[in-house]
C-alpha cells in the first residue's frame, strides 16, 4: 500500500457559499492546517459563515475570498500569510486537486 498525504494536515474541499460573478458556485480547495503555525496537527475549525479559524493562533481565514486573513489578533497582517489555494477540477463525478 502507498499512503499519500495531501496538503498541510489534509484538504478543505468545497464551494463558495456565495456564487461568483458568473452566478456559479466555484469549487475550492485549501490546506486544512494553519499555514502560520505550519504544523499538520494545527487543523482549522470550519465555520458555517464561510470562515476557518486556527485553534492555536486564532487567525481566521475567509474561505469565500481565496483564503485571505480576516482576523489576526495582535499579529501584523503583513507578517502572516493566507491559505494556499489549490487548483481543482470537478467533472460531476470526480474531484481532482493539484498545485
């Protein structure tokens, strides 16, 4: 057996909670762990409002806006980085994620 690890701590795969300019729900994929803690065990808590929060450093990312940081308590925003967004293809049956 071969084991493949994708993303940092896994992947978040879904669609925007609001349609894009073409009125489509675009498929998205991000790392599941916080890129600022840079540890696979610092997984993000995904919230119903389309954001994800790190339980360790409390940074909040906007999953509807390319993983940008919306809250970074006591951290300069130019010193932290948003989520890495992977390219994704969905043909109605199969999801393919790649960088």
